[in-house]
């Protein structure tokens, strides 16, 4: 329905969607190059095997045509992690090493490339990644969480010691850097496949209980990870000085509620576990101390 001037030989890409019945609503034509035209028509169909699709797009990461490079990146950004892992042997390790340190690569892509290098890299890549991670900065660095995640995949507990010292214990570094390290810990918990033992990840996360600006997030993570060792410590922290904040109070209450719900499924016979008994006791203490807050936390209780 719209007019667009053109000349013979122009290549354009037209996208349409069926938003109302069978009628197609067309978008504005997009100019494409010969390279992007070939990229589009040779791309595997959405129904193709995920590995086959991703191996095709690997060749076009950081392509000279910015539209092609952005689309290839988008395929990986939208792919489940489980589909990316199997193609690690096909990943362009040398290029990944260059990309994570290049100022010309969009910062939004650094996290993916750091993670990919962690999947395909070797001991030779550890020093490069570590230098990138620990460099002094006051800037917000997009993607550094992915680089940390890749680094931990390569180094395991030894690398976690470095992250703990440089990102978790050091209170002078920017909040964004510590939060990126937290994201990496979450990634390793969910997708690390035991590369770092769960108890070691919990110990690193507990370090952040001394950071009031993060503590509500930390408590929620440790509740999801079923680390009930914190019950006595959290009950003492409740309402004290820097921790006298509604979001922290709610996090502590929800932690106690979650501990009472962590019992054997199926109504197994026998006494409830000690953490459930203690959680109920501490929850009652909080109810007597702060009934309104407990009622509110109980009403909107959820634990992802």
C-alpha cells in the first residue's frame, strides 16, 4: 500500500505478518546486499536441526555486512544454552579471542563470545579472559557476566577464587561488576553441570551477605539453592541498621517460609527435617516482632 522508488537490480527484503485473519500486513522494504541476499536464501529453515542451524550462523558472526552480523548474533542470543553446547568444537576460537577484546565489536555481543570461548577454549585462553575480567574500570560493561561465566567453565573452582577476590570481596568495585559476578554464579548453578560443586557456589554467594545493596537478591538465590545454614544469621540481621529495609525484611521472611516448605514430598512418614522445624520457629519470632510484614510476605510468597 506504500510506494517505494527503486531501480532495476535493487535487492530488497520484505517482511509481512498475518495479524488479522489471512490478510498480510507488509513492512517497509529493507535494502540488502548480495551477501545478505545469499545469507537469507541459504539459511536453514526454522524446523532444521538446531545444531545444523547454529553451525551455519557461526560463519557469519561479525560478518562485514552489519545486517548479516546482527542477524547471526541474534540466532545465538535466542538459542537455548543446551543447543549451543553441542557445537563447541565448531566454534571459531581464534576469532572469539579477538572479539572479546576488540573495541570494534558491539559490547552487547561480548557476553555471548565470552561464554563461547569458555566452551571451546583451552588453558591458553584463561589468562586472556582473566585480564579482561579483572581490569580496573568505573564503566558499566555490558556482557562481562558472560565472560565471567565462560571463564568459570574453563577454570572451575580455581577461577572462582579469582572472581571471589576481585568481584565479591572487594567493596570498592562498581555495583555492576559485582552483579555481573552474581549472574555468572547463577549461570554456573543452573548450567555448569557440576564444574563447580554446589556447596562452593553457595559459599561464594554467602560472601555477599555483607553487601546490604545486594542482600535481598542474595537471600532469594540462596533460598532457591536450599542453603538453610543461614537461618540463625538472618534472624539476627532482621531490622538491624543497614538491613532495616522492607525489601530485605521480605527476603528474610520468604527465606524462612521456603525453608519450612522444603520437606520430603509425598507425605513421607517421620519428623520434618531440622531446617523446616527451625524455619517455623524463626518465622513465628518474626511474626511476633513484625506481624504486618510477615502477613504481606506470606500473601505474595513465591520462589522461582
